[in-house]
């Protein structure tokens, strides 16, 4: 029997454009990783899996990982797709019916946005937060979609090809009033393209 919603935080990248792993970047005096992890926890996700890769040992020393399951992606340099596979594989044994997938470089995503998305959780649900009508993060993947999403996840695309292929059935969950889903690509804090 499955039930509940888990959180999956993808935080394995080296942050080449940023100049350091984004898990170690800081916004408002807090690590990006701590902000994203708190949003998942406070948004009702249990359990929460954090996928680390680049600088994993350093991140473990400075981040607040209490209560999170840490999975290390040894193949992190191949891109986000491998981290998605590692994370969903780790969640398989938990019995949750769905996973809220969050990226570490979207510090504007709030617990309220996570909770709004998680409210739609179900084994067959596929949904994404939207901002100004554009799909962003977090993304909700019902358990029935995990195998397909991981098969299509290659390089830095993550679940994007899977979501695009299911655009007609994907539930758009407006979160404009609850936060900002833009990803931060540069230290100046300028938002980059939101990619789901």
C-alpha cells in the first residue's frame, strides 16, 4: 500500500556558471540547500531525499540535513537526469504515492507552493507549479510516472522530456501568489530560465 508524498531535492551539480555548487550558495543568509529542504519539509513532504554529488562531503558539514535521507549521485557530472534516477530509486522503498521534485537553485520556492502542489498528490498525478503561466518548480510526479520519467531523463534535462510528452494531461498549479520559481544561475542573483 502506498500513500503520502515524499520530497526529492536535486542538489548534486557543480554550479559551473555559478562558480560553486549551488547547494553552498547563500540567499538571505541561508544556504540554498537549507532553504529548499525547509520548503519541502514545511510543505508537508515526508520523507525527504536530498541527492548530493559535487562537494558532497563539504555540503554534509555545513548544511542542515537533519531528518533528510541523503543519496549520493556518483555520476553527478552526467547531469540532472542521473540525480533524478538516484532520488526516485531511493524513494521507491518508502511507499509514498508521489514525489515533489525540487531543484536546489530555486530559492524563491516556498513551503506554501510545495504544499499547494502536494495537495494534488496521487499515484497517477503529474503536475507542475506555474508562474506567470510558465511551467516551473516544483514538479509533482505520481509513482506511476517514476519509471517513465527516469527512462527519459538524460543529461541536464531532468524530467522535462517526460513532462513535455504529457503536456495535455499535466496539471498546472498556479503559484504566482506564493513565491518565485525562477532558477538562479549567477551569483548576482539574476534569475535564469525556469526549466522543468
